[in-house]
């Protein structure tokens, strides 16, 4: 059974800076500080669902970006992905 580990913050430092400061490898620091993949994917899917919901309400890409705080590029990518799924 996988153990749920908690992410350790880097406090604005790069992985390399933390590794050099602690004497650990960059791979170890990355493993300790990165968000678990399942959590990242769940959060990303929530963002996509929110964009889908707002787009269904007729909001423009810029309006969705403003409403959600996501970048226009991110919203555009999510809308493009949605359109590609519909066309497939």
C-alpha cells in the first residue's frame, strides 16, 4: 500500500539550490517537494471541469480566465482540448 506523503515546501528556492544546501541529490529533493501525481491530476481535472462549466454558460476565453484566475493560454488550451474531444 502506498503511503500518502506530504509535500515539503522549497520556500521559493530551486531544486538545485535546496540540493546543494542540504547535500542531497536533486532527484531526492524533487521527490520530497513535488506534488504527488494523483493529486496533480485531480487538481488539473477540477480546473478543466470548471472551464467546461463556464464555457457552457457562454463565457469567452478571456472572461473565464478572469473569473478563474487561470491564464488566457491555459483556458485556451483547455477549450481546445474540449473541442478536439467533441470532434473525435
